[in-house]
């Protein structure tokens, strides 16, 4: 991102599934990574997010053409900025990485639901998307959640 117009993102390790205990002991926060980058390259200036960037906050080093993004799922509050949906391996639409709410899509798809019916199911799920994390970290692994 220093020499090319690339968008580099750092995401905090999240304690999902059986690796949860390890993730807690090996956790490195956004603040720690940012401090290391600033010590090496100078101050980071917050910039406007690239289109479709989701929950990340973006910064630029000096006159660099690229940006550096941080997704602070543990040390920050990203839910209100999140525009992500996840389709699980079981055919369910998950609107929140941290929440347990899922909309069943596989059944309706297999039963011949129309595009309008599927759009209604998806719209309803999005309307129920949470504004902030209220649940503990999922016990499922990311590959099951859709990550």
C-alpha cells in the first residue's frame, strides 16, 4: 500500500470454535498493530472507506497511494458498520458473524421458491440484522459459519 494503490486489511483474530482459548491468549489488538505501523512508517490518517469495504476503518500512511484497513471485531464495535451476509455450508443465511440468527434458504430453494419469495426471505433476515453484538462468540468454526 506504500507503493501501489492496494487496500490492505488487518483483522483481529476472533475466538471462534475450539481455537477460542488459543485466540484469547495470542490476541493482538488493532491498537497494537496500528502502533507498530506508525512507529515504522509515521502517522496514519483516517480516510474515506473504499466502496463495499464493510466494517473496516481505513487509514493512509503519508502520501501512499494505498490504504490500510482494520477490522476490530474484538477490541472495537463493528456491527453498525457491517454490510456482510454469510451463507453457511448448511444453506442458511447468517446476518451476523457473532449472532445465532439464521434464515433457512436451502429448504425454500429445494422446494422451488420463486425469486420474489427468496428476496423476501433475505430482506426479512437483513431487517433483523443486529446493530451490536449481544451474543458470546460462536462455538462453531468459521468454515461452518461461512467465513
